[in-house]
C-alpha cells in the first residue's frame, strides 16, 4: 500500500496541479505515517532533481538581474553567514551539543541547508549518525519555513523583492527558498533564487577552510549546478531565438522542484525526529529564529535592500 501511495503522491506533485508547499506537506504526511519503501533512491533522486530544476528555472532569469542582485547581496550574505556561524557556535556551547553536530547545524543554517552539510561533513570527518542528526534538525526547520514564510510575508505586506531577499537569507535549503518565493511571485522567485545560489557558493570557502583547519584530505564537492544555472540565464538573456523553449524549460523546472519537495518531505520519519533529540533541535531552532527575525527587521527598516 505504501508503495502505491508514494507513487500517487509523486505523480500528483509532478503534474503541476499542486503548489510546492502542498507537495511538501503531502510528503511530510506520508513520511510520518508510513515506512518509506524507497528511502535511499528517493534521497538520491531528490538531490539530482533539485539541481536539474534549478537549472531549468535559470532559463527564466535575466543575467543582468542576476549580476546586479548577486553583487548587491554579497555583503549581506557575508555578514549573515559570519553572524550565524558565531551565534550557532555559542548556542552549541550553551546547549552542550556535540562539536561536529553543532558545526554542521551552523553550516547548514548559515549557507544552504542540506547541501552545505553534505559538502562539509566529509571534510569535517563527521560520522553518519552526526550527519543524520544535523540533517534532521535542518530539515524540520526548513519544512516549517516553507509553509510559514509566505503567510508572514503576506501578513506584513512585504514587497516581492523584500520577501525574496528575506527568504534567501533566512530559509535553509535552496529548494524551499524557490518553493516559497515561487508561491509569492515572479520577482520574489528571481531575487530569492539568485541570492540563495550566490550564498551557496560559500560552500567552497567553508569547505576549504574546514579542510585546512582539520588538515583533511577529503575531496571538496563543488556546486557545479550553479554554473549551469548561470549559463541558462545567459541563454535566456542573449539567445532570443529559442525563447519559446526557455519558457517550457522554466515551467518544467518549477514542476521538478515541486516533485523534489514531495520527495524531501517523504524523507522525514518518526525515527529521524527521535535521532535529532532536544539539544541539537534547540540550537537549530534558536539560531534559525535569530537569523530570520534579525534579517526581517533589517529588511523592514531598509538597512538591507537591493
């Protein structure tokens, strides 16, 4: 029965008939109600599908806007990453969270969620259990953000630019940033995706710095899909002869993202929640609230803007 329900949910998510938040919510219900029949394949597929979907969305972006937004958001990103890492370290010490788990939670919150954790974990020589706890903590909060942020944005009458910037600074994973901003509007989607992908590039210096500190020889994972996203934007900006195809590819990218969110949702199980425990979750919750609230206030006051 669980296999049939899993495929029905996946087909609906990929049909374009449901929104990204609804797809994630459906996946969460499945993950908590049933033992996942394809846990590992679904995890691998969601990672690949996310990267392909981001590239597809790139065909709807203007390169000049990407450069402008990326340049404007660079300083905000650098400052927010530094703030998140320092505050996360302090909270980890206060709650006595195991050192490597604390570091992974900080990296996931500061940069781009599960992608950052997956990239720095081998360099930090983290154990499977430590990675699972860190990913579980980030994933729970990431799911809440996707469902909560659009409602807050509408309640506060945030502009699309403000909401896109806030989502990129305060939501962990690229998938949820795209999902939340796509629901909010086209401009929010463009701003949120661009700033978040620029933020994801910080995986590289974070991994290099960790490797140098720990003298690790683990291979650093480069986020190559960001390069293809930029190439897709180049094509959309300058190769107008293929414009009809670009619209289709962008639409497929958003559908792919919706299916990705469903797959990610199915990965949250009762066992994952048990593994997380109270202390890492408290560290992650307080760090996330601090980042979300501070960035929201700075955006609302006009101190952070594009």
